[in-house]
């Protein structure tokens, strides 16, 4: 069963009792709104009750988007013990930090060792696979928008070990010029024109999913195969999420189709972006929720580090 994604955008006190998340709402709130997304319930809904309980073992990600949300130490510890990623948002309502369990695998020290001892040729091969998978998914998304993608498909085949010729950047330039047809002057930047704000939010959720899966696979999210910024605590997550980015882009494309600027991330927009963990992808010749696919990806990566596999399992878009 895929884990739930919870979003809290109102003041609340969150605690733990009998391994249940307890939601206590202030009495002066007439209505308490939050998202609860899972594989069999992707709806955004409202609860008018003052108390609610959710089994902690069912939770995969919690997004805290209000400074009035208070969490007990017991709850935080219980969430981390169950490998739940807790994401905190800043004053602009964008994810800015994350709590993550670093002791969620029984063979953790052994897997850390294989990760640390990975050779440079192995890392270059893994990065080649990663960038090739990313460009293939970018090409598929453009293809579904009626674009000619023969050049993208050729670039994917031309990715060399370590992406020494930087085909990622070549493909990205073409991709971002064509992905939003109603924004012909769009350029991708962390601080840039809309819908960059939607992309930033979606990628932050994807990053949490990736880091959580890496931790569950016994890997250290800090030690990347390509990203190596000394100030970045999630270099490996930033590596492995690359082929998954086009799935986020597809949601953002659907949101921005009506031409709105989306200066403000409305609750409905956030709800759509928080569906990322439960969106369908295709991996190992079968349909799978993205969160489950990510677990397969990080598990295969751990086996690549240990020498049991030579290729990372990455998803593609489901057949039309």
C-alpha cells in the first residue's frame, strides 16, 4: 500500500498516541482544511471535526505549511522511526527544509560503505544512465504535446559516460523552449517567471520522496554520484530525481494550460502538486504509483553500488 501524503495549512497541535497521529484543532476555528492523498483517495477535502486520528504507519510525507502548527517530540520521533519525511514551508509557502530518518535500514553501515567506495567509472556510468533516462522522459512529454522529438531522441543516445559532453544542458535548452507553448519566452530558473514557482514546489515534493526512498534503501542522501555541492545535504536525491522531473513538469503543464499566472499557490494548485507521490508511472513493464517506483529505483541503485546490478531502474511515462 502506498503511503499517505498529508498537508497542514492551518494552526494545529499534532501529537502521537498509540502510534496514531492525533490532530487537535483550536476551538475557535470553524473549519480545518488539509489534504490527505493516497493511492485510493486523491481528493482534497475538508474536515469540520475537532480531532482526527491517522495511523503513523500509513504516512509517507507530511507537509507543514503554517507557522501555527506545533508537533510533539514523541510524534516527530515516531514519524522518523516509520521513515516518514517531514517537509517544512517558509513564509512564501514553498518547501524550505526536511526531517529525514537516517537509521531505517538494517544493513545501513554496509550500504554506506559500498556507496562511499563506489569508483569514479561506476559513478560516471550511473550518471550516464540517469541523464539518458531524463532526456527520454522529456522527449516523451514533448511528443505528447505534438512536438517533433527526433532530435531529443538522438541526444539521449549520444549521452556518454559521465555525460562528458553535457547533453543534459543541450536537451534542456530545447525542452524548456517548447514545454509551455503559451509562454514562448519562458526560461527555467529557481527565481524566474511563472510557472517556475509551481515547478519549484513540485520538485521540492519530489525531492522529499527521493530522499525518503534513499534512506529506506540504506543509502546516504548526502553523497551524490554527480551533485557534490558541500552545502547540499541531499546531493544523491538531486541526482536520482532527475529522470522523475518530467512527471512533475506534466502536472505543471496541466495546471498552467489555462494561461493563468499563478502568482499565488492556491490550495487547489497545491493539492494537484501533492498528487505527485500517487501519480501513475511505468516501471519494469508495469504501472506503479510514483512513490513505489521511486523505492524500486533507489533499491536498484543500492544494488548497483554493491555490484549486484549494473543498471538503475528508472520509470517512463505510461503507454497512452
